């Protein structure tokens, strides 16, 4: 059977991603002061204005000046110094308030910070090292990451921060066999012509795609509407948490509906999704299956999950019920257990705010700890 599958990604300069970046930067600010700090921070961005709101709690005070400095630094690092949105002149409205005592009482007993369902997913794409991610979202994000690196380094001029990409893959017998089309829209300086934009962007598409996979020229759509000079929050309002499919698996796997950015790890929307990605990735890396989907559910204030589900899409080489049994016997899936296992009480969240929370590279500082493969060998010994 042949089919087409499409995923999109957005750059760190997309209005919604600016808001994710600000929310996660503020979360990291709180965690740098108090590793047990609580935060659920939302951001809105529009023409030269940022509004932050939500709940926080910290044993160490965080001043309004520190918050404003962190917001401006986030905008500056992304690269916004435009007439309609600039880190220097943006007006910042701070509406943060203390965490609700009703919520705190359940979380302080080590219960989940909210009810809900979360998913984790991993997939082996035969012939490609996509870090156990679906290939379409992996390539979509890589195109923009390569474009962003070139912009920040000064390798290219006139390409501005706001951008989106989209990759359509062709599959045959569930294996990717080619790229059908690529769409990239990027904000640019007024002095660049569309031909110059196209030539610049096209080289980074070619740099990203596997050899021989560049689609026909008519199927490479770059700024298909034409000029894209007014962008970022000056062109479209941004909000935290509106890119949850971009953040995860590009639509290839289900999503529980809860956003990640701005939330401390007691919020299982975030931490449990990280844990299930860790488990799914290690299950596939261990060779127990070529594809793995996990679902978990929680009730607010209750520490133990209400359910745990697995579906290896017919690719499992061992009994799926036994995989679940091994997970339950070896992994503490309470919020506290997840936090301890993945070491989530660190200010490690700012880099997650763009180019996906999954399929990234873990490091010694603790970033993307849920991408480690340190469980795969143990899983192999259980079967």
C-alpha cells in the first residue's frame, strides 16, 4: 500500500513559538531559584506587546525586573529587533499570581497536578536515522533548524525569524520512499526579491533531505503567497501552547491535548508525556517492536496512574502485555517517580520551546533526558 503523509514545523520566531520560549524561559528562571518552584505560565504576543499570566509559587522571590529582563532576553535571542516587535521597545504586562491553594494541596501530597491523558511514541523508519521519530516531522524541523543556524551565524542575510515548513512523504508498505513536496514560508527583509528568497531557502532544503530526495522543482513551494515582510507578532498574534502537534509527533501519533511550555514537571501534561516518549523510544531501541504507542491517564491529586495502554501497531516481537508488566515492575510512574527518573527539577526547558520536545539530543546538563537510551539494554534482558 502506498500513501502520502504530511507534517509541519515552525521556527522559534513563529508568534506561538515566541510565547512558548518566553513561558519556558520564565519557568527556568523560577527553577533556577527554587527547584521545587511551581509554574503554569501563559504568554500572549502581539504588535510590540507581551502579556504574561498564570500561577507560580517559589520559596525564593522572583522580582518583576528579573521577569522583564528574561522576557526581553528571550526575544533578543530569537532575533527580533523590528519596528513592529523589538526586544528593546516591547511593552510587557505581568499578570502572574500565586498558585491556587486548592491545586497546591493535591500536588504537595505528590499527586498529579491535573487530570488528563498523555501519549508517548517512537518509530523505526527503515533506512533512516530519524532518532526514532516519524520522518516527516523530523525533516520539517531539520529544515528550519538549518535555516535558523545560518541566520544566527550570519551565513545568510535578510531571512527573518518567522518561518514555517511542511514536508509530504510518500510511503510504500509503511516505508518512506521519497519526498513528494516541501513548503517553506519565511519572513524576509524588504530588500530581498522572491527569487533571492527562493534560492536561499532551497539550498537548506537540499542540505536537509536525504540524497536523491529533492522533489521536482514545481513541488518545492517557497513563500507561495509572495512577499512575507511583516511577520512575527506584528503580523499574527501568538499564544503559548498552540503548536502541540509540532511539539510532538507531527500528527503521526495521538495527542492528549495538553500543552507543555511554561509548566513545571508536577504537571503530568508535560512530565508524563516525556516519560512515555522515554519508554516508547527504549522499547523500539531494544528491538521489542518497530513502532510503539503508549497512553497513560491521571487524576488530579492522585499519584498513581489510572491506566496504561500499549499498541505496537502489529510490529511487536514479544507479548505487549508482558512489556506493560515489565514497565510497571521497573518504572515508577507516579509524578514524583517520573521527576526523579528523568531529573526534571532543573532549569532545562528553554531549548524545548522550538523544534520539538522529542527526537532531540540529550546532554550532560540534563536537557532532553527523556531521549536517553539507557533503559534499552535492561529491557532486552527481560525477554
